């Protein structure tokens, strides 16, 4: 009976160490695989600038250098009373560009720089 107990005890200890070794090997392999896959990649962006020059002279400078004026499109649109004209109209243009895939990159009081991943 004592020999049987020793044999079972030895098998249990070996099973425990085998499982621990196997789990450690899997963890090491996972760490190596994720480290190799995490090399940084640079995403090229293209930029556009929304420029405030008043409601009649508001424009966007596109990545290809073309300038798009929005003044005539705002003739029919008036900001709500008490709303800042600059913020209101620039927000309208920003939403137009967001539909084209742009996101805000930087801003000042009179301009907003937007970007999107460059098309290849």
C-alpha cells in the first residue's frame, strides 16, 4: 500500500511540474509573438486647413492646394442668437470634412487643421 501511495504521489508531483512547464512555455511563446508584431508603423496623413476670414471669406485649403470657399453657402444660414459666429460656421465646415474622413489635428481661434490617412 505504501509503494502504491509513493508511486501516485510521484506521478502527481510530475504532473504538476509538467503542467507548470507547459504553461510557462505557452506564456513565453505568447510574449515573443506579441513583441515581434508590435513594431511601429507610420501612417502617412494628408492635412487640410479650415480658415476663418469672416462668414463671407471662410475657406478650406485642401491637401492638393486647392482652396474651397464656403461664404456663399452660408448666405441662407444664420447662427442662433447668442452663438459665436466664428464657432458656428467653423463647426459646420468641420462636420462637412468629418464626413470625408478628416479628424481634428490642431486648432486656434481662426483656423482648424484636420487630417486623414493619406490615400495611396
